């Protein structure tokens, strides 16, 4: 996975995600999946980026 690409259609500030661009606040994926952990989501905190992958530590 090359996270040097910055998809300017997907803004992202989650720097501890493996897919976060190294130098800009964008995702390096072509597309993401947004989902929910609730049966009836009604507010923003009910949604999740299901493309999130935690960065591996050195």
C-alpha cells in the first residue's frame, strides 16, 4: 500500500490509520467504506470508516 498518494476527494485527519497520506490530511485509498455500529444511526458518532487500518508500530 502506497500512502504517498493523496485522494483529495477523501479528507482524513486520522493520522494513526495506515491509509492516511504521509504529509497531507487525505486518505490514500481510491474509495472508502462508511458504515455504522448502531442498528438505527441518528448522529455522526454512530458512523465509522470501515476502511480504517491501524498503523503498525516499528
